[in-house]
């Protein structure tokens, strides 16, 4: 199990990935925003994690592509977003930065151990 990172901001707001086992509703009203999609590529027959801000699928870094099962892609997606939050890469655009791609590569190595 990977860390579930929860950020408590100075303005009193709370940010985290959604998880059924960690309800934040007792802290107040919850709002949701999708950060990525897990998409099946019919050409490669593999699953890809696509951050929502990616408009040109061809520009998606290789580290986000090529998961043999949906479950493995989701596991990568959750680990990636939690690790990015640990490193304070809080914008989805940051996932495509050099540092964001480096973190994604590190997550892949951890998942394959």
C-alpha cells in the first residue's frame, strides 16, 4: 500500500486523491475534480494514464503508457499522484515537467520491485 497524501492548506481547505477508505466528508463539503483518465489504446492493446490537461495524445510521455492491465494502470495513477503531492507538484501541468516525469519514472521502478 502506498501513502495516501492529504494536504491541509492555510485557507482551511483539504486536498487529496479520492479513496473509499478515507472519507473527508466529516471535514466539510467535498468537491471532486478528475485529474487523469485511464484509457485503453486499441492500437497497442495496452492501458495508458492520461493527465486531463494533455490535449495531444502523441505528446504523452512514454512513462504514462503501456500498462498491460487496467488494475496496473490505476495502481500507477494513484501512486503517481500521491508521490507528486509528496513532492509538492500540485498542479497537473507539473506532471509533464522534467521533475514530474522523473517522479513518474521512480514510481514505475517502485511498482516493478
